[in-house]
C-alpha cells in the first residue's frame, strides 16, 4: 500500500462515518414526521371559535308559570264535562303552537283530526289513545305520542282521575271532529275505551340505572 493509500484510508473512514450519521439523522427525522402526522390524524382538532348568534328580536323568550296559565272551555256548552285548553305560545311566522289540555275524569274525546302533526306529552293522569289504524296506547305521566297530521284518533281519561297533556303542533292548531261537535252523550261514553296493561311509572328521580 502506498503512502497515498495510507493517507486516503482514514479520510475514507471519516467520510463513511459522516455519511452514516447524516443518513441516521435523516431516518430519525422522517420517522418523527410520520409519527407526528399519525397523531394529528387521530387527535381531533379543537373546533374553531364562532361568533355568538343573534336571536330573532321579534320573538322574545316566554316564561309562563302554571298559576298564570289562562284556561278556557274547549266546548263551553258542555259545562263541567268539557276539556279545558290553554294556548301557551304561537309562532308568529309558522303558526306552530304549544298548548295544554286537561280533561275531567272518565272523559271521552271523540274521533277527530288535526291538520298539522301533533305530539302529546302526559304531565299527570293517564290518556288512553286509539288511532285509525287500531293502535292503542295508555300514556302515563312522562309518556309521549306523535300523531301525523290528518290521522283520525280519539282518547279517554281514566275513571278515577283526569289528565293534563302538553301538546305541540308544527302549524296552526285546529280540530275537526269526524261526527260533528261532541255531544254530552259522546263525551260521557267510555264503553269503547281500550283496556290496556297498566303502564310503568317513571322514577321520581331519574338515574343512570333507570330504563
């Protein structure tokens, strides 16, 4: 080996070591980049901040205590045998309405329908319902019903207790009785009230274990 080779060998060794270091650093950086990209893909980014929306100033919030609710007889001519109705709110643009109806005990609401879709939420008592398809339900406190617009249905309270229903319609509220305005005989006729198993009562205090 000549003198040139003796001098070149350490230089080559040093160059080789430097190259290995550069390649090693590159691989480490590439690996860190891949790991970081993977973490960013699975960690949800925080939602961007949005400006607080402006409410419709023409429609104020409404708070009504039960003692301030204004009740009217749905059928004044029936006296104490009439349901009572209270309109809680009407949307000035769509006519969508929230209302309550309370019925005396052992009462029958004859077959009728509404133009808009309707929901019932039973606040107290029971409301036994029967629709035009033959489906029957006993709504106990906390129970819910959705009734499509124009579907004929009827309802009854129980013999020992009246009921209170919170009702919504997604348009103006109306009522159309199949056989004309109810008569005293009709509202007192409970002979066709479906006899259904007693519904479960909701817990006084809901918990994570209740079903």
